C-alpha cells in the first residue's frame, strides 16, 4: 500500500522519480493506494492515478490530488543535515 500519515495529513508519494507527494483526501474521502501491474490505483474507487496526481481512469477521472511540500534527496545527505529525520524504506 502507498500512503502515510505525516504532520496530521494523509499522504501519497508519487511512485516515480519526481519526489512529489500528494494529499490522499479527495472530496472528503481518504483514499488508500496500491500498485497493481505497474499502475497506482486507489482501493476504494478503483481509479488509476498518474505521477502528477491526476485521476486518468475510473470513478474519479478528472480529479487531481492536492500536491504537498516534499523533496527528493540522497538518504545520506538527509541523515547528515537532519540527524533527527525519520527515514522509511518503500515496501513492495
């Protein structure tokens, strides 16, 4: 499953090199995401989402996830500059 709760917000990281993160809440509903056959799909509605946070097929087509501040960096650079940071490994 893709998604975590950070700073009181439910988030979905982009499943690609962009380093982007998005709110998992659409129209008041918090979605849960999985990667199925290489596509990011929300479990609740069966909608397929692209790395830009856009619903490209399914019940929520046309919706866009709200982008939240994020950054992509090498883990060792973060560990040195932010010693209290929590690092997570993506589980397949």
